[in-house]
């Protein structure tokens, strides 16, 4: 959400002379969309491409010098979006997390495969329950506990942050995501890591 660290980075980039756009992704914060809090990597990449499209319409932006910064999970979504949008000329990440890898393999790639199986079984059970008329499950289950604990409402947030998500959808969507699967197809540039 934009009230978290992205706004701090945007301020610092602006102080250095860069134009910076900060936005809430679909289903998050001030953005629209249901279910609230849905973690959808494919929509996130589309949000990034849409932000680039918006920037290209502005007279005060040079469309040949657009970069994208991804923080935490967006550190996986920004490279994924840049793989299919060569208008993004530079990509930077801070504490990047490839959410697909985390769901499939856990933090540090040490997760027992049975955990993913259990998450997928839970997602299927929730789909069946909803199809039979149960209310959608409004919990953060579907993500490993270590990640759920990172998403608590932080100080200074807008207060609109949802504490729920659609675990059945999130688990199945995020599981298939790979933020770096085709990084070599991104806009031609030199790749550097520190």
C-alpha cells in the first residue's frame, strides 16, 4: 500500500529530481475491486503496465526514461511486469520477494511440500464451501504464518487496509507466479545486483 514504504521511497526519488508515481494496486487500499486484499500477481503486473501507460500520457514525463521500483512482493511483480512491457527501461527492487516461490517452497526454500499440498487442499475446500452457499472465508490463511505476520496494519496507514483476502484464489494464483521466469526478455539493459 502506498502509505507504507513506497511513499518514503517516492519522496526520496522526487528529492533527487525524479518524477514518482505511487498507487494502490487493485483490491488494495484506496483502489477498487473485490475481493478486498486479493493477492493476484497477474493483476499486479497489469497494474504496473497501466501505471506506465498513464505516465506516457503526461507531458512532464519522458516516455523513453520510465523505470519501476518494486518493494517486497512488488519486487517480484515489477520484474514480472517489465518482462512484457519494454516501455519500462529500468527496474530496481528493495527486499524483493518472489511470492510464487514463497508459496511453493517457503521462505529460504525449506518448506515441506506437504504445506503447499495442504494450502491447495484448503483452497479447494473453500471453493466447495462457497459454492454450497457459505460466506467467503475472510482470513489471511492461505499464506504462510511468517508472511501473514508481516502484513499487519502499520502505523501511518490509511486505515482502509483490509485484513482479509480470498485465500482460495490467492493460493492458487500466487502459486503459479514466477517474477523472474523470463527476466532476460525485459527491456535491453545491463543487469546488476548488489
